[in-house]
């Protein structure tokens, strides 16, 4: 059973199983704890289309105001005795003088560990994001900020064989995404839509993915919540 779940998770990772991490970097010295749920949307026989209930818990820290390091433990995988983690850093490479928009990049390592040594997988990833504030009504004594963000991520599958023993013909995978974040004081809620691997066929695979492109790619829905501590007030 564990082996089957590991193989399914490996196939699911092709369509990316995590939301965008820290497109906006934290303040220097700021800590963040986070949780996210949901993932790619699939057709469930006899039910309806629904997102895969993937989940993770994470932590981030602002080394500098333009550099944030982070790591996440994927709790859904852990429930099936598969240890899955991601770790990386977000770098703000541009920001306007008003600090209302910016560009960031984030190299990430995605790690999966199964029951045996042959079940180990490491997937490098590179995210690129653009974000901008949009106006919200301020209340006295309450800080509020809303963001809109858009970007894409690149996955690199360097293994010669896929999880089910077939030759790996696709070693570079990319996804695009759009989302919004609602921030009030120290709490943030992030909602994100992804178009996952829109150039790949989603036919004749284990999971029946839902996609606006029909038989290409998949749609993903992700919701995350972040609580920050420390840093600037």
C-alpha cells in the first residue's frame, strides 16, 4: 500500500503539489508559520470534480528584507508513511520606490523519501513571481494589505525512469499561476489558481485531472494561511 501511494504521489508531483511560497519576502528578522491545503483538481467517480486534499505545514524566516528562507513538511504524504519536504529561499530582485510592486525568484528543493532507498526523489524547482498591491479601505489601528500575484514555476525531473518504470521523456516541467493574498495585521490568507503542465497530455494516467484545456494539463486550487511574528511592526 505504501509503495502504491508513493508512486501516486510521484505522479501527482508532475503537476505540482504545493502553492507559491513567499513571493513577497518577509521583513528582516521576521518569522512566519504557515499551513496550506488542496491541490490539483481531479474527477472523483460517482462524486464530482474536487481538489486533491494535499496539505503541508511550513516555516519561513527573513534573513534580510530581500531574502527569505523557508521549509515545509507535507502532512498528507506523511499520513501514508511517505516523507515529503520542500526547502528553499525567496529573493526579491526588484521593487519600486513605493514598495507597491516587485519581482522575486525562489529556488526550491523538493524531497520525497519512501520505504526503501529506491523510493528517494529530489526535484529542483525555480519559481518566478510578480506582485502588486491593490487598494483596500484602511481602518484606524488595523493594518490591511491586499496583493495580486502572477508567475510560473519550473520543475526539473532529472531521473531517467518514471515512478512506474517507463523512460522519462520530459525532464523540464512548467506551471503558471495567479493568486491573491489578504493581509490583516499579522495574518494572511492566500488563494491561488494554477494551470499545471498545460502542454502535457492528461490522458491514460492514474488520476483523471480536470483542466480548462481539456486533455492537456490540469487545474489546481490552493489555499494557505500565514501568521507572522517579530520583524518590523
